[in-house]
């Protein structure tokens, strides 16, 4: 689904679980926010081709956090694209993504996905790609969870800080959130942003009375 010019919400189906990585692109390059589950590189390729973006245009991967449904296809992307890809994540989740430490929620896996993180991100940092990307550190779901604010389209990529159902923000997903109190505090950062729409990795797009919806989750 096109959110604005050069911003696409992808939809991947993993055995009935629907997830929504985000693709940004302009004339020079493409940026992928989150990579899906392991084995979904072909799904990503198909979704990108639907909007006319070839896979070799992909130059940047931004990971919102370490969970397996977000980093799963990173090794395959790196294997195919090699040094042409720059990978970003928050410093607190970097060692888990790289395999230096076992994943906090999937540490039991014998062979978890892992890949090198080239650069770490911090709260308030701005990246110059595709019209401007602001990093918002939103710990709670994991220590290094980040959200992404797309300035041009006033869109928040919320990762797993919240989930939505049928266009309505449902709240924080407590069973998969490591620190509920921190997660709730993180949501307050969103109220300072000029938002017109939010994309939750689980649930997709919300675009009605966003600040009111977020305030309701914080106050719940």
C-alpha cells in the first residue's frame, strides 16, 4: 500500500502472520525498514517489484529491533547484496542482531539469524535518506527498540511499540514486551511529533485522530 510518494507499506504473510516492513525509495536508492522472518527474501523481492523497485536498488536496511520477525531475512539480504548494503540498528540491540548475545526472546534457537550492523542509531538522530528520517528511541518491547518518523509524509513507523487492528491502535502487546512501564513512557515521545499516520508492524496503517489514539493507550 502506497502511503505517500516513495513510501510503501509492504505486506508479507508468514504462515498466516501478516507483517508490514516499510520500503522507502527515490531516484538514487531504496531503504528497507525491517526484513521479515527468515526465508522471506523472495517475498520482499516480489513486493518491491510490484511497486517498480528492483532489489539491487536497496542500499540501506534499518532494523527497529532484534526480534526474529524483523531481522529474519537480514542474512540472506547481506549474502545477496554484500557490501552494497548499510545496516542500521540501535546500540542496545546491536549485539543480539550480530549474534554476539542470544536473542532476548528467541535465545533457544540453535541457529538464529544474524548479520553485521554497520552503524548504530540514537534518539533524535536524523538520516538524510528519502526526504529525511528521524530516529525515536522507544525502549520497552526490547531495550534498543526504535521507531522511525518520516518527516515529509508525517508518518510514524512504530515497529512493535504498538499494534493495531482494522485501522485502530490496539495498545502495547504485553506478552512480547519486556518492560511495560518503559514501553508506555516511550509512547509519550510520539505526542511531540506532527503525525498524520502510523504504521504498526502488526496491524498496519492507522490514520484517524492519531494523537487521541496514542493518548488513550498511554492512559489505559
